[in-house]
C-alpha cells in the first residue's frame, strides 16, 4: 500500500495567471516526481501544455531535474520562462 505525500507548489507567471493563485497544496502518491506534478497541472489546465518543455523546476530552493522524487512536505516551484525588460 502506497502512502500519499503532501507538497506545496508555488506558481509563477503563466501558471499563477491560469490558476488565479500563487500556491497549491497537492496530495500525491509517494515516489512521485516533479514531472508528475507538472503532468497533474497540465491535466487540470490543458492550455498549459505549450509550456511543458519550457518549464524548469525547483524543490526546496534548488533547481532540480524533472525526474527528482519528492518527499512529504517538499516545496515545488514551477519556473516558466519570463520576459525581461
């Protein structure tokens, strides 16, 4: 039997605009990856699909690859490209 983990997802730019909030609380199966978080977000809002390949990830203030396994209580950040000016 697999336990769930609870994580916080910080949203920026297009993700924040789409969800109309700056943070989500998510419950995922243990051994879920950062990529799984993005999959769930895109399932909820398919319009975000075009951002999939452009998004970078952070966990607990560290840049990480998409296959990084999450632990209970982690803070995940989805970092889409932003236009500077």
